[in-house]
């Protein structure tokens, strides 16, 4: 007989079935399902009681005026369309980078301080190629904010333009708007 090291055998524990869910966990599950259904119904509910429909070209009575002579439309109501734009985000939610394109020392730093005073989040001032006049570039979705910023700093509305594919600065610093200060707004 050879002596082999006998290892103690492990006893297998009998497998126990999983514990049934407790009454508290079932109740929580039911509450979550009911809550989800209620939220779904609220989101899908079609409640038009707060809206009013007005036909374009009406005289207020709800009836559309039709020309009666068949040819002259001079008395026909005119139609108009209204374009609504979203209100710009508050300055505290807009990151602006100012770059000096004026050639005046300190122009970007001064403009950055002025924008901070207006509540804008600013990046570290940078330099850019010289520009004949200030240009305000905006990234997708930030045109209203760029227009509001232009008005706030006294720049012409025509200075606001979409950001080119290659930004005119080396590092945009995750800015939503880039202001390249030109000689027209440089305060040196």
C-alpha cells in the first residue's frame, strides 16, 4: 500500500432554493410599476385644453374670407408666418474664449475681464491672426448666445458667424463662442 496524502473531502452542502421574495420587496415592485404607468400616462396624455388654434388669414370670426369675384385677390387676407427662436442661455452657461486679433497688447485680456464681469465663463485669453474688425464665432446651437454677446459688447450683428471647420486659434478650450477682437473693439 502506498501512502498517498489523503485530502479531507469537502462536504457538499445541500443546495437550498432561493428565498421567496419578502412582502416588502413585492410591495416596492408593485409601487414602481404603478408609478411608471402613471408617468407614462401623463407623458402620453393629449391635453389640448390649454391651446387655442387660430387659422391664418381669418378675420377673427373663425371663417376664412374667400374672394367672391374669382379673379381679384386684393381683398384676400394676407398670411404671415412667425419664426420663434429659443431664448439665449444665460451667460453663466456659455463658455467664451477671447483671442486678440487686433495687434493691441492686452486687448484679449481686457475683453475677457469685461465678459467675466457680465457673467460669462471665460477661457485663457489667446492670440489669433489679425482681423480688420471683431469677429464672433459660435459653435452649433450657440447662435442666439453669440448674438446676445455681440450686443452686450457693442459689436455689430454682422460680426456673428458660424465657427469654421478649423478654428482660428490653436486651442478652442471647449469654448462655445470665440471672440476674435479686432481694432474696432480693442481697448489698449
